[in-house]
């Protein structure tokens, strides 16, 4: 069954993580760029209407654009990832979308909380161990990745590859 997902693309991280992701994350071959997931899974793309898009935009309008850094390696049992700082705006977007669409809790409600992350290796603990060690060395050599979140992209996989369906602009931060 086709699904969709809300994600913040992080092209600034590609030079640091791209090669590791190609080696250790099968979603790269399906067209998934370096990103921080905001909400997955979301509804079948065939069911996404202009009303759904408007409701999602209203939920995301509560979070203004923000800068963040990726400078810490984190682990789940079979995943190595970069943790964004601050994490709060990502959590806020996830919770706002989950409130707007209660039938689509983050990760189908499998986890108690929301931990924003940019997956680098996923699927096998030994691969995640190797990727985490290499990723830490790369971070020490290059320093953190700095990025700005100005938009959230709704991606979908109805063709078998992930592609953009809609881009939601975040409000500008007060200066």
C-alpha cells in the first residue's frame, strides 16, 4: 500500500552522510534524500485532497522557520543517526500534525515519545555500529552541519520510489 510522509530535507548534510547512507540505508535507492522525518506513516497519497493539504499547512503554521545543527551521533538498536539541535521545533511539528490527523500517530504509535533524527544507517545493528563510529570521526574532522528549516515536504511512494507531493512553507521567524 502506498503511503506518504512529512519530512524536512537536509541537503546540507549530504556531503557528510551521503556515502554512508548509500552504504547503510536502503531507502536511498528508493529516492529518499537526507532528511528528518516529521510524521510517518501518513495517508495513502490517493486520499490526499486540497482540504488535507490545508489542514496540514494550518498545523505547520504554528512553527516558524528555524536554524538547527547536526553535531551529535545517536543510536536506536538498528539505526545510527544525527540528532538535530534544537529538537523542539521538530517535535512541535510532529505533535501538531498528529493532533490535526489523529488517525496517523508518529510511527503508528509504536514509541512513547518523539525523537527527531536524520537516519544514516538503518536495518542492522552491526551496520549501525560501524556507521556510528565512522560518522563520529567525520563529525570530528568536519564539524557540525548547520541548516535552516523553512519548509516541510510531503513525500509519497505510490510509484515504488519516494517523490515530492507537496511543499509546505513555514512562517518566517520574527526578527
